[in-house]
C-alpha cells in the first residue's frame, strides 16, 4: 500500500510541474472556442474540443450529479482555482494520462472510473 501511495504522490508532484509548463498560451488561459461558442478559461490540462465531454465524464465517475455537479469542484467563477477539488482533478488527469502512456498499444486502459467508481474518494482496496 505504501508503494502505491508513494507512486501516486510522485505522479501528483510531477503533474504539478507539467501543469506549470504546459499552459496553452503560457498564462493559463484557453485559446479558441469549444462547442456552441463556449470558451472555458484557465484550461491547463484539457482542451476546448474535449472540455464539455470531460466535465460530464467527471460528474459520472465521481458520482456528484446529486452533489451540485459543477459546484463540487468549482466556485461561481469557474476559472478560479480556489477549490482544492479542482486542483486535485487536474493532478489526477495528469496521473491517468501518465498511466495510460505506459501501455504499448496506445489505448486508454485507465480512466477516473477505474478507481472512483461513482465516489468522490477512490477505492483504496479491491
């Protein structure tokens, strides 16, 4: 169990560094428009094209449909990083990408649902 926690912690730290270095325009602001002309601000690990679908998948994987959906991770100003849940979600996205990158077939094997299964806290034991 300690090895798993150490690995997750390492991914989170690495993810924080990656997030800092990969903001789309160097300022943490999104470029372009998404579906229906909507422009999300402060996108750091997602892009406009996949943003709406990604948000919906998070609601399902975390089971927050009855807990305020967006307000579970966001304050009224959706661009704000005020809530720790939003910052944690970014780090988890990076972790999932890193895990999937280790598979030689290029397919997505790990998603938020893999660990969360409809809960805001991931299962720590099978």
